[in-house]
C-alpha cells in the first residue's frame, strides 16, 4: 500500500523524466540526500531530540514483560514525534523521492548508501548504510538512535565527476571529505562514492572509505598463516581469525576455551557464538570491555574491564565467546594478546549485523589508557 501511494505521488511529479541532467544538478541531489542522512545521524533539523520521545527506549529484550525482543524499542529505536513533520514510513518515502527513485525507496528500506572500510588484507567492513534508519510498528514511527559518534561526510567538500551518461541514465563518481580536523596536520579521510541515476534521481550508490597514510607510513603487507585445509578461513588479520560458530568449525579443533559474554551485558543469554583462533601462539589472551573518547581530535578507546583471560592460545585451540551481542555503532568489546615478539595487540570485535559467515571482523585499535 505504501509503495502504491508513493508511486502515485511520484508519477504526478515526473514531468521532467527523460531529459539529461547536468552534473551540477546531479551533484546538488547527491549533497541534499547526504545532508538528510547527516541530519538523521546527528539528530539535527527534523530529527533533533526535541522531535524524539526517548523515554520508552529500553534495551532489556530479556524482559519480555517490559519490551519484547522484536520490538523497535528493544533494538535501539525511539519514537519519532509528529512535530518532526513525519508520521509514517510513507511520509519518509515521499520525502526521499526528492533524491531517490521509487525503486530505491522500495528496495533499500530507508537505509543510506552503504560505505565500506578496508579492515585487513582483502577484508572490508560496512560502516554506514547497514541499519534501517526508520521503522513503523503498532501505529508509531520509530527512528534508530543507538548510533554513536563517527565522522560523517562533509558534503560542502564534495567533488563530482560524470563517468557516463546515456539518455536519462547517468553514473557519477563523488569524492567527499570525512569529518573536520580528525587528524590535525594530516589530510582528512575521504569517501569515494559511485552513484547511478535514473531520471535525475539516485537509483543506487555505494562508497569506499579511503584513509590517507601518514607521510612516514608505508602500506603494510601481512603474512597470513594458512589454516588447515578443512578449516574455513573467515576474517583474518595477521595473527587471529574470527567467524560465527558452527559444529563443523568446532570439530576441527583439539580444545575449546569458552567465555560467557552475558557477564558484560546484564545476564542476556540470547546472543551469538563467535570462534576466535590463531596460527601462532599468543599469550595473556583476554576479552576487553572498552569505551571510547576523543583525544587531540582522534577517536581513542579505553579499557573498562577484562574477562575470560587465558595464559596461552595456541594453534589447534579455539576461543569461543557465547551470548555475544554488539551495542551501537562503535565496538564495545575487543580481544587483547601478546605475540611471540612481546608486542601487545588490541583488536575490536565488529560486525556488519548480517547473516553472512563473514559478518564478524577484528579491527586493530590502540587504547587511550589501560
């Protein structure tokens, strides 16, 4: 029904369909769409806190009598009030038709264009565009508000290049700086988007985060130790491997070390099982509960507590985290270990929240304090 209503409204305003649009016009559409998502992320304009009822949000899905686990209030959403100008997903969809095609509105389910970041050799992790920004449930419109601080595209810096154009179809590459003053004295990271337009509206788009090297840095090539042939390799950094637990995967190991993540999350027993293993011995391996802050315009992490410590994790052994659950956009948990050379490493646990066997990644971080 929503799609039908939107289609009729869109059809009524399509007198200009079929013409070619200038690069300036396409760039203005890209920037306007980007500012809509920045407003959502940063709680500005229509999505400012004055238009949000956050009083009922309750991250307690294990208490069904308070908020069922499937309810938006238990999954990081709050109620978006009518004062925002939106009362339904249909309202959001009609608004987005200024920038996007009907096909995009139906297909993407109110997610912004996805952006991936290179995490490890050959591995990418989605950092934008994974979560549905809005949901409708039981007569209320909900907005996702559990996202945390993260540098966003600065659309005033966007530079657009027309890659191809054929009638009303066009492909535009856009390079935009991310954040302001993230690393003082160094170039800001950028995102390179590739947008496909139909009749002057965005029909698809995906971006790649580009983090500039420091002047003294050189690209790193990691020696990844090959696993046993029968053991699938999922996300691998230069020492550890991480993957969702399966019976077939666990059967390839001689010993299982286990840690119950519910100790960190108030006794919630409905999370996932994650397997972490190594191809060389590591020492003082532990799960670290982390927080985040900024220092000198850098995003930094600090230790809150440590759990599940084992003296040595060796090849043939696997560390299993039971009842794991991620909270928010930035990671709240990491694993720490010392390698054969006595170097201490911290790798945050992150997920793209999909059902993919490659959903989990280990993201190298430095701690602000111990």
